[in-house]
């Protein structure tokens, strides 16, 4: 018997769905219970949130396609204006109809026009007897659009009197969405990060047919042992697994080791994986170029990395977090207004610094600072507008957990003292 239970769908369909979404059985079971039966009204809106690569988009696409539920899927980054977003939804809704499989362009300027077209023309007779799902991926972009967009989608079922459910997929929590004027609260569902055991199970599922499952699982275990501390992104880990598996198999192919000789296999790939760590997220060359370089260097006995850089690259915002931490630890808090605000007003130069502040702060060492001050400085020094997403907080957590922040501040202090 499958873990999922639903009286409307056959057991074979539920078993296939279970095999397609490993390690997300709890979330899928919750969604199935919320959806109910096709002809029944479902919850008006569902808000699904979690970090990047936690399976939100994949699970929703797999669930809706496997169960053959009528749905539209729109990326709010691609449809970056309200007009593009509304027109894309209407066009995809037209294509759901049996009368118009391709869907023609539907002009729509305002949300009022969207509601009118949705009621009158788009939802045809063959769709009125079942729930239609509108999935908005990267839903945090709605906060940058007109003020009535988010409350309108939350009440779309009520405003149109149609059996429609709007599903929001986001990387930030609902509390950062909620309008000040109040709105209909959605049903919230959290997708936690994959644990190392989950990643092991998912990545091992895609083993090449010419090798045994145990052999590939041992390789994935080695790969995660190297990359898990710096990368939790399932897509990146899957790419790294496919990219480096050929190198791992070389001793077996040459007949120098068998599949159980993990010590010899690890020795062959150790330096290879450490070089690949230099640019986990930055693919400066293609996979074919990487394989060609490793093949050429394998013949000469030397191994090159993925990048021409000789240092490990940090994620984009981690660099700015380190800069913000440096500014927060060595500048007095009372100077932030002068340094980081454009209209800070006039400040008397004679009283700007106190007597004890005239001593070089590098001689005194870094000072502690609250997280709110760190983030305020970060938002002021980054050129683009930065949303306080889970990605920012996770990078800050990783810097503190791995003590990168402390080592960086102490090192800059000692370097400055040495040069004085």
C-alpha cells in the first residue's frame, strides 16, 4: 500500500507519485488532504515556503501533472509586471479548455479586468466542475507589484465565485507578505531543508544502470562528505555528482580496483573533488570543457580546478555580509547615520568623535554588534534592493557556524596593526 491515501485516485497512480517525490511524503499527504476531490471547493489559497532547492516547485509540478489536475504555472520573475502576470495566467487558462488547446493572447490591464475575464470567458463548462489551480512561483515578487495584487489573489475564489485555488511558492515566510490592511489568511505549509540522509537517498536514486546501487550510494556518500558543509543545493549536488562520477570510476574501469575498494577509489578522486570545491556555484566552464581539461591533465599527471582562481569563492551575499560585519565591528554605532544615510543632516566635526574613539579601532580589536545593525549596513552597501530572504539568514548562519566571521575580523585587525 502507498503512503498516500485518496479515494479518488487509483493505487497505481499514488504509488507512482510516491516514487517521484522521495522524502516529501508528509508535505504531499497534506496537500492531497487539502485538495480533496475534484468537484469539491478546495482551500482558497495555499502558501508554501522554504529555502532554495527544498522541492517546492518540483513537488507541485509533479503532484498536479501526475494527478492530471487542471492548473497553470507562472513564474513571477519572468512575468515581472502585473499586466504580464495576469495575461499569462489568462492565456494558460484558455489552453486548458478543450475548445482552445493553444490559448490566444488575452489583453488585461487591471485586476478588475482579470476577474471579469476569469468569470465570463476563461473558465468554460468543462472546467467548472473541478478545481482549477493557479501556481505562482517566486511569489515574493508580488510585493513589488500593485497593492491590490496579493489581496486579490488571496480572495480570487470569493471574487469570482469559481472553484479555484491559488498556490504561492516562496522562499520567505508569510509574515513578510501580510499586507497592513489585512487580508484572507492562506493555509501555510513549510518545506524544510533536505537532511544529509534525504540527499543521500535522493541522489542515490539516480544511479547509472551499468553500476550497482550500492556502488553509486558509496560514491554519493563520499561526495556529500566533501560538499555538504558548503552546499545544500540539490540541483548543484546532482550536477556535481554527474560531473565527477567518471573520475571516481577510473580505477574500476582500468581494472586497478573493484567496486568495494573504497579506499583506492577515494584516493583517486580526493584531490579532484577538493579542486572542484573552489567554485561550487560559479560554473566558469562547461561540463564538456571540464571533462576535456581533466582528461588532458590526467595524461600529464597534473590536475586543474574548475576555476583559474587560486582561492575559494564565497557566495555573493556572504562577501557583503563580511564587509558589513567589518564596518559594524570597527565603526562606532553612532557613526552609522553619517556613513550610510544620504540625508543624515549636519554633524559638527569637532564633536563627531569622542576622545576614546580617536584611537585606532584596529588596535582595540573588533567589537560585538547586533544582527539588526549588521543587516541594516548590508542593505545600505548592496547596490540592488535586497529582500530579507531565508537565503540571507542562512548565509549569515553558515558564516557564524563555521567561524568564518570571527577569523575574518581577527585577521583584518592583525593585518591593520602590522601595517601601522
